[in-house]
C-alpha cells in the first residue's frame, strides 16, 4: 500500500509532501487499518479551512481525500503525522 500526504497552508505557507510504502513492513496491517479509517472520514473535495490552518491531501493507492485543520479525525491526524515523520 502506498500512502501519500501533501500538507499546504499554515502561517508560512510551506508545502510538505511525504509518502510511505507499507509493502513488506511488519506493521503493514496497522497502516492499512489507519489508512482505511482516514479515507472513510475524508472529503472528495477540498474543504474550507481556517486562516493559517493546514490543508491535507491524503492519497492511498490512487484514492484521494481531503481534510483540513481543525476538523481532522484522530485517525487522519495520526496517519498524517506518521507519514510526514516516516515518509520520504
């Protein structure tokens, strides 16, 4: 499973992008469960965010959803955080 996260917005307007390929990872099942929950709660069009808040584009194996601060679900927040931390 390939998970991609693009974060835009924020006070400085700096874009961040990272992706993680879970193939062959011992924790692939955990990633898959988290990704499925994050996608289920996402929107198919970019939501209106708050000033200086972050906007997220989450893509899992070609399926893309959008989310924005402060209305991320716990699962979306965890997935975004993990991908931006561990991804390349």
